[in-house]
């Protein structure tokens, strides 16, 4: 086993105490050992030399875009598959992030982990570099379902990865699950949920499989080799998850996310609340409250430009207002007129009054009795896009 202990030198401090204005950091690791059959996120096949170039470009981008002594509240490392990196490279990645930030105000440091690429050394690197939350990409505890999804791990390996992380000292562990896979049934989905809850993770994401153009699954569906469960079945599976997980003590705090009390994903909640964030790595996005920046979704170009190839978009007032509504309504807390005014600088009734009235009449929006906030009705959770489109 390689020695990959993390070294975290003190971050340099700006003389006047000025910090980067981004309160949250996302780092995209664009490597996978194998592309999953359903995935359309930006990723490339892992190659050692290519990963070295990525780490060098990421270092340049970090130095360019983070102010000295930056004190983020959350850090999230996703992909791709961060753990597809070699043990040495994985430690270098985490150490690089740690060395360029001041952790004095860091509330949450999350890394996505694939059960098929986790080793004891990588688990130690996570702990040694200050990571305090791990999101484990399980997707299913059924081997046939994992094979159909193109996952590189087995159900037993997923459980072993969870135990390995627990043994390494991690308490804040989350698992991702997917439903609506070809051949899925209510009994199979319930079995997945039961096995997940048996591990007692602090967080569970439950996503409905979306068949995206250009993926392996899309090609198989087009050729008639597979058939996806219909919308009625998908709806039943979704509400089954809500009822089952709620009965097990998990808060349904966002359309697809469930957490034990006090264990919501702080990074994701910040995004839904329209807080500024900075995205590093190819295909990563940043937002400062008015302008969105998107890094190039081309790893070679990203490396050639030393992490500086990006395009920016200045959002209009109406775009910002629509995004604020869409993101806020993803959470059961909803949004009050005062919240909307604070975030958008506009009056909610004047901006979206007619749309809100129409959606309330259709039973898709309702008022929270205690706060008066608008939120999605239970019946609208599965068809939330029908609500969101009304604001754009």
C-alpha cells in the first residue's frame, strides 16, 4: 500500500483579511474506470498521465480563482469518479484542496466515492485530509440491477465499502439509489430501500432513472432490447420511497433527498438557496449571484489552458427570479414573499402572482400554514417540472 498521508499546510492569509466571495466550492473529477450505461455527466476514461495533467491544471485554477486564505463553508468533490484516481493522485487531489483553503469556517467537506474503487488507503486519505462527509454511489443492492446500470461494483462490495468507511471513522455517510430501472418492481425497490436503511446511513438520495440521449441504455431502448417502467410505476416507486423512508425517521428535505435530523447536505442546500459557489475542474459551473461561469467540458482543452477555459453568462432579472423559485420549491420549506424579495429583489406577487394562483388552483402549489411559504403539494413532487416551467 502506498503512503498517502495528507499534508495540510496552513493556507496563506490575505493581509487585509479579504476572503474569496464564493462561500462554497465544488471540484469536478472527470475520470471513470468505466462509463455507466445511464450516465451523461462529463467524464473520460481514466489514464494515469491524463490524470497528472488534470491535477496540474486544477492546481493552476485553484491558485488563480481562490483568494489567499479562502474560507469556504462547504467543499464538495464529485465526478465522474474521484476514487478512480490512483491512491497517490487521490491523496494529492485532497491535499491540494486542503492546502489552498482555510478550514476554520468549514462546515462540510464531502467526497463522492465509488464502492468499486475504494481502498483502505483512500479511506485513510479522506480522513487525514479533513473530509467529514462521504457520498457512496451504491445505486442498488441487487447485482442484476447493478450490471444493467453498468456499475463496476457488486452489492456485497457496496456493503463492504460502507463498513470500511465506518471503520475509518466516518459517521456522516450517505448512499445514492436509483429506481425506475428496466425490470424494476415495487418489491425490488422496497428491498433496495430496506437494505439501505439497514446500514443506517445519515443521508439517502433516491433518483428516478432518466434515459439520456447518447447513453448505452438509450441505445438499448431504441433497439427494443429493454423497456423502462411507465410513468405510473415510476410514480408509485417514488411515493413508496417517501413513505417508507419517512417512517424510518428520514426527513424528506428535497425532491430526491432524505436525511436523518441534522444531516442534510449543507452544500446542496446552499445551492438550492441560491448562495454563491465556485466550480473547479472541467465542466464545473460557478455562480456569484448574477453571473454563471462554465468551464470547458473538454479535459484536454482544460489542461492546455491551465484551467482557464470558460464561458460566462450574465443572468437577466427574469432568469434569476425563475431560478430562485425553481430551486426554492425543491425543498419542503418552500419560499416566502420575504425570502423571494431578499434573493431576487422583486415582489413575489407582482412577478409571479398569476402563475402562482393558477398552480394553486390546480392543486400543485400549497401554503405552509406556519410560515405562509409557497411549496409543492405532495401530488406535484413527482411532476415538479410541470410547476417549474410556469416560472420560466
